[in-house]
């Protein structure tokens, strides 16, 4: 579903590459943590997946496409299969919760009927039932991130990429957002989450890809797919900074379990059974009135295409 082949990413004016010979593959249905210190290259990986950038060297294959040979014109259509969630939420502040989500559907030409039905459904799915009429400023940080997640999943993407989605949230709220992403994954969506907060990562016992100075230094599967037993023991951290301790404790416990034979060390990927791989059908694009305020957001989300093109990429 996502494959990095010996990927090197150099930015202009920087001597050291941001990514250096990175190889990994993410299978359909996986939940993957992308971890590493600030500056290690996590966001660059996500930008390569969304084709905001293309690799200086090597290949990035996403949903069967080589991002380097994909045209700029087709990129918005390609991105409709990818939901994105960011640390800073990126909501339209003057729009209500429902309008924020409806907007993501309007720019890709979804019908009024589809929007009317799917917005309340997705709000319920993310736990924001009844909050559709609120403005983002009337929500807590956790609720704002739920809106962003609702917007990311409302069109049924195959992949959700989350870049430090808990970075602006307190520990308790972070755990709730983690659980929501786990739920979305359990419903069949591939999730890749970048975070530098290693706190609960090991405890979740999901696959962890670790970067250090642009190099891949760890890629391991910490738990079986569909195994949510780790969630029960996932406790909110009392204070920020406790995350390091949590990670250490979890890693120690796991190592002891493995050493004493209670847990099999898992070193290979066990993909879910193959699912149908066609992208969701996208309605023909009709010219729709888009307000000036919204245009910038469409650019930032990168999902709007030109009016003359129809349907998903092929
Ligand atoms: P992370 O998300 O792990 O913090 P990034 O991918 O943002 O890491 O950054 C990796 C490295 O690439 C850092 O050294 C950063 O300064 C550099 N970098 C990221 N984006 C750019 C850019 N647009 N131009 C130049 N350097 C960049
Ligand atoms: Mg980053």
C-alpha cells in the first residue's frame, strides 16, 4: 500500500539529507507509528506519501503509484484516498463543525444528499454527536482534533496519515485521540501516525518505525493485529514528561515477557486478508461556489482539483 525504496530526501540549502536510504513497506490495514526525535524526518516521510514532495533519490509507491511519475494535475485526485490530520488541526475557524466537514466533501464535488447524510454519521463516529453547530473556538483541543479526524475520514480514505496529532493535547486527551485512531484502524483504514512522544507507543504494541537523523533504525511489530489488549492497560499520564518513564516501563515489561517466554517476539508483518483495492468512486466534479477564505484551506489539504477533470486517478 505504501512502499519506500531506498528513499533519500535532500532539501535545498541543507548539507545533510532529511532522509537517507529509507526502506519500508506498510501493508493494507496496518497501524504504524513513525517515531523519532524532532528533525529525524517523520514529517518528510508523510509529505512524500502525500506527494507534497517527491524523493531526491529512490522511489515512493503509494496505492500502486510511483509519486514521481504521478502528474501534478492528478495529485488532488490521488490525495482523496489519503486522509490527513495535523498537530494544529487546520480547521476553518469561521465555519461550524459540520461546515468544516461538509467543506471537504464540497470541494471534491460530493452531492448535497451525500453530505447531508454523511456529516452527522461521521460526527457520531468520532464522538461529536450534537456538536455540529459549534464553532471550533467553542471546542476543546481534543474535540477540535476529532473534527479534523472526522474531516479526514468522511470520504472513506484508504489511508489516514496523522502528524503529531496529540502534540497540542494533554495526556488524557491524547489517549482518547489514540483510541479513536485505533478504532478507525480497526474499521479497516490503514493508519500511519508520526509522533515524537514515545510514551504510549511501545505500550500500544503496534508496529514501530523509528528514524534517527533521517535513517531508519528500527522497524518492529510489537503486537498482533486486532490485539487491543494493550488498550486496557493504557493509562493517561499524570504529567507531561511521564511519557519517557512509561515507555521505559513498557519496554522493560515487554522485554521481560519475551525473555521469559510469555510473549513471542514478532518480527514479521502479518497483513490482513487482501481487500478490494479500487478507490472509492468519486462523483463528477461540478463547478461549486467556493469562498475566498476556503481556497487556502483547499490548497493546504490538497484535495481540490481543476474543474475539467472527472473521477479518481487511474
Ligand atoms: P520531523 O517531522 O521528524 O521533526 P522533518 O521531516 O520535519 O522531521 O525534518 C527533517 C529534517 O529536514 C530537519 O533537519 C529539517 O530541518 C529538514 N527540513 C524539513 N523540511 C524542510 C524544508 N522544507 N526545507 C529545508 N529543510 C527541511
Ligand atoms: Mg514533524
